């Protein structure tokens, strides 16, 4: 009674390129924990007498995903928060960029054009730079900023403002008539709030997009599957061979982009492989997937087919969440799909992987499998619903 798990994008093994950058954002996709949860909740449904005999395996394809040779996106994100080096160690261009950035942070938006001009004039002022180079490093930035403000003819807005006690919402953009100090305060509040949202996603999103493109560019054709589809087909073949009798159900759980891999396998790759004509997935759960989106866009393999092969698929359960912005409905879009909006904690930063750490999700999955594909008292498979 095999169970197969197919992960989505931005999943890497420890030691592989990109693992350090994505592990915080995808820490809920730890295979040992997912495997243990499937054994605890699903295996007893599939084989009540001997749950330990249920084969629970996965398809790992992170090593076939996007590879960033230089890692520039990740270095840039980390460098943004790094302190500027001493001005004397920078050339004119680097000093101009750094000085402009420092001064923009202390001036209202309406002053930025003048700030840019004055900052670059100071960076290219050879006598000023020679004087600054003779100062102790801790004093160099202060003197340069004072020189820029002197060229502007007005002081910057105060750096310190009275903080708000709570931040229940993001303040709207400051009106032009507000004092410069209040405008800066609002801008910092918005930046601080958005930074908390961006940090976990800055490493995840590039690999998310990269892995999607890597799969689409290399998936091949039904007659010549690419490396990722070949790995999926190999795992399905092994799971099919692990059945102990012909009516034993095969259950597949996919997460995120793993759903698109499974959809392409069912609709294109399996029908084209004569050696897999008897393979059937009795229950497929696509959690947090974009199957509906890809199907609607016509970028599933072969476009948007009218049906998934009903002879190869029993029940298709698509699980999405309002707070998971990377999940989409499939019912009414993908033939045979049955949607459930799953109640997650409501944390936009982490809810895309929260299904896989939620015991109630696995308990609900087990109940769905029991009624749609579970073995009956005699060991025969229960009712299977195929797509219309």
C-alpha cells in the first residue's frame, strides 16, 4: 500500500547549493518529518493490521532545479544590511552610491533630487576626500554627511522620532504638507514592516521562480521525458511494483510545484509509456499547489487537456488556503478536482508550507483516503471517484 510524496520548488538537501538560503523559508518541508507524519496518520488507514508494511517514499528533485552559479541575488540581499566601509577605502563611484544612500535615508522624498546632486559632488571633491582621509575612520562619514548638508543649505530631518507603541497597520503615504520628520518616521515604519515580510522570501522567491523555469525548460515531451519527469515516473513505477495485490491503493501527496509534476505525469507522460499502462493513482492530494493556475494558463504539458485520464486517477483532492498566496483553486478549472480551503494559522510568510507541519492536515488526509480509496474489511479497495 504505497504512499508517494513529491515536494515543490526551493527544496534543497543539506550541503547542496542554495540550502542555507532557503532552509528558513522552507523548514516545514523536512522529509523525515513528513514521512513520520504520513506513517503515523495515513499508514494505519491503508493497512490497519500492519501499518509498518506501508511503503512511504518520496520524489526528490531539488538537485535538478535552478542553479545560481554566482549567487548574486543572495549576496545582494545580505549586503543590503551590512555597514558601509570607511569612506577613504572607496573609489569615487562606490563612495557616491554609499553617500547617496545614507543621505536619502535622512531626507524627505521631495529633497532627494538635491540630495543626489550634492552627494555626488562631495564624492568627487578631491580636496574634501583628502581631508576626510586624514580623519579617524569613525569620524569620516559624519564629516562627509555634514559637507553634503552644507551644500544643501538645510539640515536633515531628525533621525530619532518618538516611536509608536504598536503597529496595527501600515500608515498611508505621507501627505506633502506633513513635517519632514513625520514623513521619515512613516517611511521607516513601512520599510521596517515590509522588511520583516521580505526577509524570509528573499531567498525563497528566486529559487521558486528558478525551479519553475528549470522544470518547464527541461521537462521534455511525452515521448522523451526530461530529467525531472523521468525521476517522477521512476518513483511511480517503484510504488506500483510495491503493491502487494492488484487492488491495493496508490496514494500520492504533492506540495506546491510537485502538483504540476504529477499533473504532467498523469496527463502526458504515463499515457505515452507502454510499460506503465496498468499504473493507477487511486488518490492524489495536491496541497498548496498551482495546478489550477498552470492549467488555466495552458502551460501544463500539451496545453489544457479536457480531462485527466480517468483510468489512471481516482480521487483528486486540491487543498489550498486563503492565507497561502502561492496556492490556487482547481475545482471547476481542472476536471475531476475537488477543492478544500484549509484553515491555516494565517501567517503569510509561512503558510505555504504549513500544511506539512499540521497534524490536522494529515488526519484530514487520512479520512479522505479512507472514504475514497481505503481498503474495505475484506482488503478490497473502497469507492474510487474518477473525474467526469
